[in-house]
C-alpha cells in the first residue's frame, strides 16, 4: 500500500478532477450508497493493465484514463443502458505522484461529464505496474441482450471497423498521431447509438475483439446464423483489420426487418452513421459472402 497520507492525497487529487457524488452517495464512505434505479440496473467491470493493454510512453496517462473508461462505457452502450455511476480501483506503481493521479482523472473527466457518469467510490493500492479496474452501472427500461436476435433480423453496425487495429500497428512502428492512432488511444464509446438502439433493436453487443469473433458470440447467444456482406462493411482500414482487428467499440445490432427503415431514418436524424452489414438466418455460425467464417479475432495486445 502507499503510505496513509500518500493514499489520501492521491485519492483527493483523482476525485477532484471528476464529477463525483456527495454524501450519502459516496465516495468517502465505507461503501457507496446508490439512489434507487429507474428501470433495471446494468453493471459491468473491466481491467486495464500496463504491459497488457497499454505501454508508456505510447499512451499518456490521459490516454490510459480515457480508454479505461471508454471500454467500460462501450459495454453499457451495448446493453442500451444510460450510464449512471462508477467505481475505480487503482493499482499504482512506486513513484506514482498526485500529478499522475490528476492526469489519469483528466483523461476520464470529459467522457464522465459527457455521459452523466458519477464517481461513487473506489480504492487505491500499490503494485508492480499501473492498473485500473473500473465498475460502471447504468439503467435501462429494457436491457439489450445478445440472445434476442431472430432469423430475418437485419444486422447494423454503428460505425466503421478496423481503425484501431491500424492504430496499434502505427504505434508499434513509432507513429504518434493520426486518426488511426486516435482510434486506438481514444476510442469513443457509442453510448448515443445504444440509447437509440433500445427503441429498435432486439439484440446488441459491442465489437471489441474483431467483427468475426463478436459476430460468433451474437450468433451463439441468439441461436441464429449471421450472414455478413464484405462489400457492405464500413471500412476504416483493410478488410482483415475490420474482421479480426478488434478494439473498434462500435455496436452490432439485430433489428427486425420491418423496423429497419424507421431505425435508419432515426439514426441519420440523430447524426449517427449506421450501416446494414447483413442479416440473421436460420442455422448456426457466421458466414461472410456465403462462405463459413471462423471466429478469428484479436485479444488486445499492448503497442
Ligand atoms: Mg462487450
């Protein structure tokens, strides 16, 4: 553990940068007390670890903070949940300063503000490398599940694929800026898309490990086959990056065919760029242009 006063000053510096709840809704008490939810509560947790998910200096502390919060927000988005509260457990290496804690929180603050997310508690411990484990809670009247797709549903993507994988390569090659690098360091979770999707979609998930692997997850959970069209995919990079690259954090939606036109009009009106990429059919597995497509994907590596 950091010594008592270090721990307190780290927490104070971190919390001060972020929208946080006042007593009795924490932080600062032994446990967070949450207001009664409207609808059902969706909770998600995800760890971001130095050397596994990011390296420094390829990622600044602000980048690390942003991405840790973004990937968790993406999971709430996939459930069609309105973000509400979060907890942050930090593991900090020796020499981590209050300025470092502030930088981490500064990377998180814009996303937290934009999505109405309130910090309600957390924990600090020391460890060999920097690690952040975030737990986020959101609310939805009717959470979107992976298991809801039916044969005949149309598959939609809420944004382009492959940019983040191209960014990972660019960072490994020493590039430090550009849209691909931004997509890798600062992914933007599709929260608005998730909220709109709950009016139209029967099933959803976020594409975090490459389209093919995540399409398989949806197919398996819904007990349907997914027929994808490669010439319909919104590409931010190569087709291979789109199919297997990962970390795009766009949503894959299954929308009943009769609702698709209304759904695309509503998305366009909201300034969202949604694209049909295929449909659900009877059967199992994933098909690309009519051919079976194996669940090849990318489980994230540090640049
Ligand atoms: Mg997910």
